[in-house]
C-alpha cells in the first residue's frame, strides 16, 4: 500500500479547500442560512408543526443532506476532473499507486470536506432553531455513508465528464431536483398516495428519511430500508469505479 | 552494459483502429542517454506512455529494471521519472508544494534535503515559494523536471524537453541532463531538434510510422551513414562539364562557379584523388575547396523518407 501517495493526494485536495475557502465552505453556509431565514423563519412561522416538530427544525436534516450531497459530488468530480483538464493526470497515472489508493485519496478528501461542511451547517442551524439529535451515532453514520457514497458518485462524474458542462450537468439537472423532491422541505407522507409512490423511486428520499430519523425519530420509510438503499448505492458506485479502472475508461486510451 | 529497459514485440492499436506502434523491440542501456527521433505522429509519445503506465499496450512485453510493467507495475514505475511534452502544472501550487507532492505520489517519505538539492540543481531554489502560474515557460519546464526527479528515479524520460525553450535555456537544460547522467540516471529523450540528439545522445533510435527504423551508436551512425561533400570553387565559370568528368556525378552549381561532389566515407575509394587528377587533365582550375560532413538531420530525413 502506497500510503505516502494516498496522503499526498488527500493533503493536496484538502489544501485546495483551504485555498478556496470562500467557495468551498463559506458559500454553502451562507446559502443554507438563507434557507433558514426564508423557509424556517419567514414561511415556516406560518406553517404548523410537521409530524410533531416545528417546520424550521424539521427541515434541518434535509438541508444538511442537500449540502452534503451536492458538495460531495462537486468536490469529488472537480478533484479528478481538474487534473484531466490541465493534464496533470499523467503524473497520477504514471505513479506507483493503485486505483484503490487513488480513489481513497480523492474520495477521502471530498468526503472529509462534505462531512466538515455538514457539521458546520448543523452548527449554523443550531443558531436559528433548537436542535436535538436522538441518535448521534446513527446521525454520523448516515452523514459519513452519504458523503462517501456521493463522493464516489462525483468521482465517476469527474472521470466521465469531458467538459465543464457535463461536470455541472448531473449535479444541476439530476441531483438538485432529486434532493428538493426527496423530502428536504416536507415529509413524503404529506404527498397524495400516487405521488408518494413516485417519490419512493427517488433514492434521495431514503437518505433524508434515515438522516431525519436519527434526529427526531420520524421517518418516511423504515430506517433499515434507508441504510439498505444507501449501502446499495455505495456498492453500485464501487462497482462502476472498479469497471472504470479495469478498462481505463476516459483515463487510458 | 546491461539493459535497464527492454521492450519486446510491443504493439499499440487505438480504439479508432489506428496502429500507433507495430512490433517494437528496443533495449535501453543502463546509464546512457538515448535519443528517440521521429516525425510527428511516429509513435514516440505512445511508446513512452506505455513504458510509464499511462497507456495500456495492445501486445508485447516491457521490462523496466528487470520488472514487468504489467505484473510488477509498482516496482517498475517507482524507477521512472517522466517529463511530458506539454507543460502540465498545477498553476496555483507553489514550486515546493508541487515537487513535494510528486515525491509523495511515488511512495517516498518526505525528504526536504533532497527537494532542496533538486531545486538548487535546476536553479529554482529562489522560486520555491512562488506559485507556478507566475513562472516563465522555461522555469515551468524545469519545475516539471524537478517533479520527475523528486523521487530519485533511475530512469528519466524527457519528452521534447526543450520544445519552445530559447537557445540559452536549451543549452542550460543540456547541462542539467549531462549532470544527471553523471549521477547515474539513464535518460531517454525524444526530440525534434536533431542538433539536440547530436549534442547529447550516446545512442540514437529512429521511429517512423510506429516502427523502429534504426538503433545505433551516434558515432557509428554518423560514420556509417554520414556522407561527405567536397565543394570546389572554380577559378573560372563553366557552362557545361567536360565529357571526361561525366562519370563522377558532379553537380555544377552557382551558375557554373562551384562543383559539388558527394562521396561516401565508408567506401573503399572516395574517388577524390582521381577526380582531382581528371580535373587537372581537363584543364579545370579551382581557387578553393572545402569538405563538409552530412549532419544527423540529413541522415534522419533520408531514413524517414526511405522507410
């Protein structure tokens, strides 16, 4: 195991975060705070409790997930796409480093950033609404699992993308809508039964539901199902990455 | 001298069906400077990319330092430093950070003393804290060499190391390469500048259309294929060549003011003595003469044209 290489990639990626602090950390925190002001304080004050918790409190897990999902994808996809774009990927490919180690470095750094960001957003939320986390260990488990899974997904997008447009396309056109429709701001149970069935096809529902359960013990679907779906998505991403490296897809021609 | 790189029956066919390498066999000796010459698209970069692990071979076997690049890739790759043709750099990193990153990537623990030595050898020490984006093209090229040397490789690939570098810097780069050879590093360079190969290389390989056309010691190559040219500056202009000189294949140039005679140095007879005798008999007088050796460039152009 080339631990020096994993460490080099990890620290390189983390250094990029600190260098772009405004864009990486401050900007998501500001936009999440705006959600709290608009949905939590302004609109939320006119909404009754949802499943026993105030609306402002209800949306916290969904908002954290929204940021963690999008940031995991953005960080990981950009992390691997940029060396491809500027050509420095040659060094990674010619180094004595295995695919597993490359993924560990890039995805590890992207997931770390997302987890830090998720916790910062959680702390920010605590300034606006009272928070109580019933199952902190499960909360962290969901946070880490989601960050890792979506960083892997982001890594795949970064490999697949051959232009900045493609890099933006999946997060903008697929992930953000799925997250908004996945119960960030409402309970899927509030939907008419037909739409509820449609909503259950959205994988993000399971992530948000499980994450929200760890806070308030309220869930749209069973927790076991949430964990199972997250794990299934993780396995799908791992299989895809395995295939990418085995075939050299978009890396080695 | 033992081989440090051994390429056997190597072929590469791209997805488009283009055959970039066709059954290439090549041995690089330990400690030498090997220049790989070839026109654009000949397969130079593909060959280097396969040896370094950037591209997958379609067929054949490559051994680096006795290690198979496919089955023992970790050991093989750790012996190699690569300076690619394009200036690929992390624009916003400092010189020190990017060179240290490369060392880590190749599995070596931190060694600030070594990085310092590399940067000083390449005259980059006073730029160590500068962001790469602020450096000139020549300096960026040296940063890339520093990155390649950061993990103390035994083999250094320089793909067009002096492309776009001015004459002064190019000569500086040659000094660096010679210094590296003296420290025991084997160097493989590809170049468009024949002058560079002529100046630097111990051996020369010519690749064309994916095939190795020739591999030879530079001196032997120059001697074997080198032609000499005798130019005679005539005392008075000639309109036509005298009949008695027809069999010499002479060229009458400069409106009849000079006679040019090409001869082969490896031939048993150069024909110069009899030519000069026949010229005197024909009454052709000359005021001066000079001889020139054909350059590697002429040899290269000849080879590529005929292959």
